[in-house]
């Protein structure tokens, strides 16, 4: 009996040890004559939550780094790879951060340092010969500046129209601001709308967009945007983008915003799909490559000058240049210059959105339109600057103030909802929803995972958790539920009330306005050609996406940015390709 017990104990120890090795168990050390060996888990706070890394040490040197826990966005995969490679090759955490992903880079360094401290070693840095790769000028048909949704779309379309294309992206990874897009893409008369019995028309889409933009929009551009939107959905679907779920967005008369199945966030999926397609087609994508000048030969764009990762300049000569550098929502100085009342506001934008084009086009005398029109998004978590997609309201959430009262039709346009919030005590509001809404929209899982949601089993308890009167909150929700049942919002005339808020748990998140979209930018015509201050077409110069102005007027509708970048990205790519033939 005693022997069986001993064997069982031995077996138990062996199995546990094997399991620990298989899982890369934390903090095992052995000291050999050449130093410390083992694996050590270090942690740090990243952009979206905890990052835990398992660092393998052999002979007191880092030989491997594995991710144990990570809540960072999908698109940072390449950032992790790059940082790990750099740390391992240098056996040091004295490395450069990856542009566009500073917070994640710093968290990786802190986590590795934490693991190394647990290992009780001091790293001896290795000398890595940083031989500058030879930089040479190159020539191509078309060069695209910016690897967000507009740039990738333009590059694909140009390549499919038989042009050679180089795309440069200043970040170490593509996607730009599009990586953060969540709610979806507006389009009318699509197959997905008709499959869901939704009646819509390009004309209605046009009217909604013009009304939302306070008729300041360029109607010719809006006509293109709205008439070509269904075709764009087909084009994206053919590339592998999932746009099957159709929902409600502010300022739209019907369900028109297209997003992946179950209401999942669209941005990273769109970027990943387009990047894959561009690579398959042979687009030469050069990341960590910053455009510093557009070559100007007597008023004609003939390529760009760039700096590579190591700051080495070279020229990319091209027959046409497509500018797809995005807006300037992350550049607080520019935002305040053009709209001083936004001083101190946060931003939903990725750090990449710094309006680089405004300098790049100076020598061409390019015209700017609506440059003072800057939009705030009304449901952004203060300080954390995390946007809670409009689709949460579209799928049924309400907004309440600190008196536990609704104060606006939650599906009004962003300018209206933002202004109403700023009039409330504390200049923020609470977005309130229930389990019905959570289950209807996959994007909410990301907010839950990031710890942004306050959760309670009853409405009264939710009130307590956010420090407002629970009884009042219950009254407000009961009244709202009665409006849902009767199909009439007697207080604010909200047209679309998807669901009663009656299924526990209940959720709250504090939200307020933050800079979201810069509606102004380069003047283009319907062919995506850039127009000069004297009204002439600038030869060889095209632009698409948030870098342009005129499409959204004084206020962009939710869902129209992705529609804009993809439709005008396609137009720019196609027209640039026909120019170089
Ligand atoms: O188009 C947008 O900006 C959008 C739909 C944002 C969002 O709330 O998800």
C-alpha cells in the first residue's frame, strides 16, 4: 500500500512537472556553469489590459519570448514579432519602440524587464551590426502614400488594373486609423439589405448624407459615394470582407450600416483582408517608410521622397501619386488651430492620424475645403479615449445623465448628441444597456474584455454602482421600455428602438465626446484628382479617404467613413492606373 502511494505520488509529481514544462510554466530556474536557464513570466499593463510574456532564458541570455496573455488589438501581432526579434537579437530591452504602437511597445519592454528581474540576471547586450540596407531610388507606375483602408483599396484597384504599385506606410504595420473602425460601412441597395427585407435607395442615402452634413457637402461627391456604395460592398465581399450584418446608425433613415456577422468590429478584419489581397496581387508594401515630399516636376506629381526605418532617404519615382494619409484627429495642435473650442478634448484616433498631407501638398498649391469641420464622437470613454461604437445605441442602448434621465434621441447625428452631452452635469453621460443588447453585438465583447463596462444584476444596483439614483433609473428604463412596446418615443421621438432593456445583467459605461473625424481636407473632383487653389487638376495627383474634404460637409454620418475610403479609394486606384497606361 505504502509503495503504491509512493508510486502515485511520484507519478503525480512527474505529470505536474511535465504539464508545467508544456505550459512554459512560470519562473523555473536552474543555474548551470554558463549561467541561468529557465522560463520566467513578466507582466505589464498594455493599451487594452494586461500583457503577460513568458521569457525563456538560456545561459543568462533571452532565447525566446512567448505571449501568455494579451488583450491588445489583432493588428499589433506584427508589433510583438518585431519587438521580440529585436530584444532577442540584442539580448537587451534597450530597443526602439515601434512607431504607431508606443504604449504596446513600452508594455512589452516592461514585461520582459519584469521577467528578467525574476530570473535574477543582468542582460549583457549583444552587438548587432546594424548595417544600413543599401537604399536606392526606385521606379514604379503608382505610389500610394498611406496603408489604411483608402490606401490599401486604391493599391488593390490599381494593381488589378495592371499597374505596378508601391504602397508606403509610416507605421510598422498597415491599417492606420481604419484598424480602429468598429461600427461598419454604409451602403444602399445592397444584397444584404434585400436579404433582410430592408428597403433603401441611393437617393435616400444621398438625402440622409446631405442632411447630416448640413448641406455643406459637395453634392457631386455625395452622389458618387451613395450611387457606388452597393458596388463597393460587392467589391469588398469578393475580396473576402464579411459585411453580412446590417444595422442602425445615427442619422440614417433605414438600416444601412454593414458589418461582419453578429455585429463584430469591422476595422481590423477589413484591413487584414485587404492587406492579404494586396500582397497576393504583388503590391510592394513598404512599412516604416515615411513620405517626406511629393516630387513636383513643374506642377506635375512624379513620385515621392521617403525615409526608411533608419532615416535613409530615397526617391520612389512614379507616374502617379495617390495620397491616402488620413485625417489629423490625433494632432491636437492642428485640431485646435482649425477649431479652437476642441482644446483639451481627447481623440478616438490612432496616433498615425497627424495630417501629414497638409505639408506634403504645399508645393502644389492644393486647395483645402471645410478644414474647420471637425467631428466629435459622443460615446468615448473619458481619459481612456476608447470609442464605444454607435452600433451599441443602434442596437438599443440609451443615454442618461446624472439625474438618471434621458436627454436626447440617442440616434441623432453626432454633432447633436455631443452638444447635448456637453450640456449635462459633468459634461458626460452614461450609456445604459442590458444583456439583450450585449448578445446582439459582438463588438461589445471587446469592451467587456477591456474592463470598460460596469455590470449589475438589477437596474437599481446599476444605479448604485454608477452613483446615480437607482429608483429614478428604473423609472426611466420602465418608461423607455413602454415606448419600445408602443413603438413611440414620447420624449425624444427616437425612431428606432430595437429592444426593451429588461434582461439582466445591466451595463453602464460613462461616455463623452472626443475628436473623431476631420471632415475637411484636400479638394478633389469626382475622379479623385486633387484640385489646386486656381481650380486646376494637379497632374498625376490623386487622393482618397479622410485626407480629402467635401464629402461629409459639416458632420459625417456614422458608417460613411468606410464607405468614403473604399469607394473613393477604388476610384483613385482605377483612374491612376488608366493615367499610367
Ligand atoms: O463611422 C464611424 O465613425 C462609426 C460607425 C463609428 C462607430 O461608432 O463605430
